């Protein structure tokens, strides 16, 4: 897998740019990943990103948009406002996790 430098850290990424090893992630790296896709993280963003990371560590897979919404109590419409376009994919990218199953 290719290696790239993000926020001063050498990380392995897959062919779509997602981190190959979620354990290489940090808040600093997440902030830089968000910046790279045009998102400035607020407390609401961080709540969702940290939920994704915690859920991934418990479940072994990246949560779907529906799971994020139901487990955090965040309406899907709000998630789309925070991560416009493809929110599940963007949240996973910022959180340093694989794309959720079913994402294109």
C-alpha cells in the first residue's frame, strides 16, 4: 500500500486514500484529513468522529449512517449538513476507518 505524509505523519493509505491501519489515527490527523476534504471540524463533528472510532473498536466494522444517527441521536439531515455529499464515507475518512459496507 502507498505511504503518504499527512500532518507530519507517514501513514499507509489504500487506493482510495483511506488509512490502511486505523491505529495510525490521532485527533491531529483527523483534523488534517477533514481539512483536506474541505471540512472544518466543530464539536458536533468530533462527537460523530469519536463515536465512529469507539463503535469500530467494539463492532469491528465502520458503522453505517443509520447506526450513527440512531446511536448518537443525531438526525440524518444534521449529519448531511456536517458532512455534505457522502456523509458516511466522509465521516469514515476523517475518523481514519474503512468505508462502511455498502458505500460506493
